[in-house]
C-alpha cells in the first residue's frame, strides 16, 4: 500500500489517544450530509479510524501531539466528510483531555453513554469553541459546512436535538452555540473576512488546500494559522488540511506542507507537530511504456485505484474509473493526479519520479531478488576513485557537494546545506568554513580524479581547492582552471545535463535513495537556452531547491570525461526491472 505516514514516532501511541471516544461519538451522532448516502450513519473502516486516533494522539501529560494534520486522498474519498465530522466533534464532543480513566467511568451525550477502559484518556468539550471552515471563494460554504448544516437541521439527524432542545442556532451562513453553555460558533470564512478577523479559533478546516495557490488565499492561511496560537494553552487549537495531490509549481499551501513533510523526514526541523497522511496508487510499469494490449494492464491500473482509495474503494466503482482513465478526451496526467492521488511531474521536469526511483538501490535490490541474483553494491570505501560536483550559494539557495564513484556510477551527497524553512531562513547564511572542511576531508579520504565546481559566490574557496588539489585531477573543467566549471556556460552545461539524463534513464548510474538529494532532483526543471536545454528552479525565488541536482550533474560529467580517457576496473551493468521481454506501450 503506497502510503506516507509521518508521525512523532518517539511519543506516538494509539493507545494513548482520545480516538476511541472520538470515533464512537462520530459514529453515534453524525450522519453523512451529502449525496446518495445523505442521512446514513457514518461507519469508519480501519484506515479512517486509525487516522482519527492519530489526530487525537496525546503525550504522557495528556497534551495533544499535533497542532496540524494533513489528510491527502483521491477525489471521491469523503475527505470533506471527515473534516465535517471532526468539526462537529470539536464543537460539541469530548475532544480534549480530562484525565486518565481508572476503568468504568462514563460519558453521556444525548442519551447515549460511552464507558471508559482502565488507562484510557477521558475527554471533555472545548470551552467556547470557535470553528472556522475556510472557503476559497466569497460566499462559498462548500462540502464541509453543508454537511454540518445538514446534521443540525435534518429532522432525523441525532444532532438535530441540539437545535430543538439546547438552543443551537443553525443558519446557512453560521452556527451559534448557546451562551448559556459557554457560547461558540461554526462559520465558513472567506479570505476577505479572515484578513479582518481578530481570531480566537480552536479548530480550522482548510478543505482542498491544493487550491490555495493565489496570494489572497495564502495570506488567509497565514493569518488564520497565526490566530490559532492565541488560545494555545487550554484550548489546544489545531487545524486540518484535506486535499488531493497538488500541481507542482503552483506554490499552493498543499505543496508547502509536502515540503515541510520532506524536511521532517530529513530531520531538518526542530519540532514535529505535523501529522502527515498521504495515500496514493502506483501504476509502475503500466505507466513506463507497457503495451496496452498486455492482459494484465487494466488489472494493474485497477489495483492502483484500490491502493489509492483504501477504505473508500467500497463506495467507488472501479469500472467507472477505468472508463474515465481510458477515455482519450481525458488528460492522463490529471487522471493520475486526481484519482490516483499521485505526484505528477511538471511539464518541464528534468526527470520523472519513476525514472529516478528506478536507479535507486531499493529498486535495484528488488530487481535482483526477483531475478534470483545477489546485489554486488558496497558502500563507498576510503581510497576509491570518485569524482565530485559542487554548486554553492551563500544564503537563499542551497550549497551541495555530491560524489560519484567511478567504478559503478553510484552518486551520493557529501553535504547539502540549505536554509531552514522557517523564520530563521531570513537571516540564515551557509557556514562556508564548515563546507570547506568537508570538501578537504573528502579530497583526502578518496582518490578524487575529477572535481568540477561552479565558482560564483565561492570563488576564493574554489581557487584554493584548485591550488591545493588541482594537480591530482585527471580531468579539467576548463583549460586553465581544472576545478572551475561555469554552469552559466549554457553550451557546456547543456551537454553535461543531457549526458547525465541519458545515464540515469538507461540505468548506468545509481543512487542510495537519499531524501534530500531526491527532493532536489525532483525540483529540477528543464529550460531552453541558446546553447541547449539546461536545468534550474521552477521560477526565480522558489523555495524548491535543486542545487544538489546541479552538483550531481557536475560529478557525473567529471566521471564521464574520466571514463573517456581510462577504462574503469569494475564496469557497471545497467538493469531493466521489467525484464528483456517486456513490450512497449504504443
């Protein structure tokens, strides 16, 4: 099951969660509010139940582990319904810690009773809850608020009792909780209203955050998330983003959150307060050139839909999705994005994710195991012949040193320094002496036969490296300066980029699945210049760094030039994970 679940693994324990009473409360009192199943009670499977348990995970003191949650699923998986159910729980239910149960304690609401188990955390309502449902358009209520309104106004809905007997005022534009019970509200909010609001929110929904890709919506997101901190101590406010896969390069809120998830997994954040849950479907070889007449082709796509939809596959027709997928009027990339929830590369991406993953050690190991062969890869050893590539900056962009082993084309990052994705980035500068130390240590540890470095911002250091180590290099970046390789020379750079691309897609190089290097490679965009196609960021000032990809290209270019002069002792054998008998898709 392709799923990326990022939690605070050090403290996360589903047994220490308000999830038990939360799921009971939702399944007891909340109904589906839209479509053919409107009015039916909610029943969660293991997947959605687990997500709610994760949302309400607590630390040992009973404090919330997460102040934001990210729930990414394909179209038609009731993401908005989950957000609506959580909104109602946050407004009326026992969603904050009230002590540890000894066993047998009870919670009663609207005539229904829940019995706590020994050691289970008990819940209490939020005092004066302020729930905001953020809207992308003025006057829009959307799926989330409409479901809440249905539950409070439909005669047969359990929560309608709150209107009849307890004085909840449910309107089409806002819901007011009675002042006698502490007050509070549930309200959809537009970008204009959010910018003027003082903000004492306790729970916020950002539905379809991949649509928050224009300035006014991103400002709204920033304003509201800052407001949440105002009631931090007792109310423990938090927010949820529900979304389908973002479009790369649109710079949406969803893309920003994916970037934060990358930083958390790379260990580059101080606090891990994000719960990140992304599920998708992988087409694998079906999207890499297989013949459409292959009898297993449709079965693989149907399997990918099942992977992406999980519990939601129960109420989605796979045959309908297959019909839409094969309809030539539909854009295939959009089908993958919306209905497989898969990352779809930008039109000018330098590499496809499948191409890059194919040469990773994980895929190589799988291919070898499938073929009954042993992998011969070994970690880089001191004294081995390698080449190096360096691309540096001082502040905004990243600084990277990437190595490539001559014998087999294995590439790995020695160091990638980039600004933190937070307030520190405004004043952050790279530690140049630290980078210099790593460069020199690497040059002494390995037999470096080629080292290409882009001089801008690092001219003095590159000059010094050239002076101290230039004589040992077997290939030169320029005729007069062995280490200097100017990436601004588009003609030379275009040749190096094309050579690196060919080596990757033909499987004559490999990498170790390093998360940071992978992110940089996936951020690289192809741009046409007079000298040929080069790579760069998606746009000037983008947060999506790709400097390590550039450094890798330089290391691969140095290796290619060296191999043109000397034959390697251990030639690398390309591999084809589909096997030699696979058929190409027409």
